[in-house]
């Protein structure tokens, strides 16, 4: 799987990890068990007992520890076996991998790479559903498709004009007008000004206006999007630059979205969406979430069908268009980081071999 490992992946919504109830998820092809102990502290271990490879996610929480419920091996939060029933000697290699884990912005994040390189400061600044400034709904869905295809979909919104006619009601301006794209150290920023006339969108407003949208798409696959509707002429007055969203006439919303690769051809997609408190209420949130579920199901139908065609194609190749610039920049960044990680791993292995030799 050609994905960056030294980064944070979303494992789930914070509220879904209950006290003393182990949960399992596969990330980058690795089975992970996550549990919250009686002190509300989260832990993440390799979901594979060292004895007979039984899943620890079927285990039992005991204070700070987790017991495998096949033959009873007890693990501490570092992944070390603390007890083997009926056996005093615990082998020094009786240990599973422990993953750095954090709870932030209503998500639980797991660091899948080198624990020594773990850096909490690079967790993207998402907006949690408990943020007091927004009224957010949230959800998730699984895809039978490679995560990269979902990322590509989120990096090119020209598809809104065609995939989401029935959900967002997007007009063809989304496809015909190219956005402003800015490379970032950890991703890309995509900005658009579009005419947002009543009747051409289900998301917002009662009179003609100009819609500004901005999102950052950050490693490993996190979309953070906001925007609002302004009086006609605003984009010309600002010469196409970003407006002050506090001055928007309406439709100021925020969505945080995350794509987590599970296996080579499965992924989990997390999303939240809702209005700023100055521009909506719980009823509008529920309307938006209804639209979101419909729209994201439309995406899934297309992307899973795309995956099936790719799988049937002997040598799949794409023909890029002018709408693919953000996709190209992001995928180049991912490829660069993967190469860097591979190079560091190779250097470390070579150094170890030389030292042993």
C-alpha cells in the first residue's frame, strides 16, 4: 500500500470508543485494537495475540490492561505481556506493537509509523462536533475501493456538476470554472468563487449571490472546508481573493472529512457538516446531513464502479485534464513522503546490518 506511514490516521469518532469495550479497525493493512480504560485513557495495540494470533479486540479490559480471551494472556498499554496464566516465565519477545493514539477534534487518531517520530502538532485542525461555533452532524461509510480514489474525488470538485445533480443540485459552473490552487507543505488549498443563484443549489439561500468555498486537503487524506454566500460583486471587489466569512450573508458552514485506508482496496470515510451558529440551527444541520448522506452515497457508487473497471483493466492509465492539478500536486507530495520514508528505512537497515557485521 503506497501511503505515508509517519502521519495520523482517523480511527473513528471519539464517542464510539466506549469505556472497557475494545474495538477493532484495520489501517494500512494492519489490524489495530483500540480501547478506553476506566480512567478514559485510550490505548491502541496490534490486534493480534502473540500466542495463537487471536484478535485482542475480542478481549476483556482489566483496569489498565487488556486480556486475550482465547488463552488468557494479559497485555499492558505498552503491548508487553504482563501475565501468562499457569506460567511464571514471560519471554522477552512476548510483546505486540503499541501505536501512539490521540483524541482531538472529536476524532481518535492513530500514528501508523515510527513511534519515535510521532508529532501531535501535525494533527490537522479539524472542527469537532462539540465546537461551540458550529452545529455539526457526523457520520461515516465504508468503501470497497482504494482510499486514493476517494482522495482524488475530494481534490477535484468538477464532478459535483454531474455526480451530484440530485443531491447538492450543483450547476455546471463547478466543472467549467477552475479553482485557485495553492500548494501547502502538508497538502493543497482549493478556493472558488461561483455564482450561486436560487434554484441551482440545495445548500443555502433564497436570493442570488456569489458563493465562496475554500478547503484544505491535508495528509494523509483530511478535507477541511468552509465558505459562505456574499452579495453579487463581492468577488470582483476583492479581486478574487478570500473574503471575511464574518461578513457573509448566509450559508457559512464547515465540514471535516477524513479518508482512512483499511486494506489495499477498502477504505473508511468519516465526515461532519453543519452551519455556523450565526447562520443556522439544528434543523438546517439535519437538512445538510441528509443531503450529505445522499451525495456521499452517489460518490461511493461512482468510485466503487471505477475500482471495478480498474481491476478489470490490464494496464490502467489515466488521461489527466486541467481539473486534475490539485490531485497531481497532492499525489506528488504523497509519493515524495513515501520515498523519504523508504529511504530512511533502508538507511536504518543498512546501518544495523553494518553494525552487526
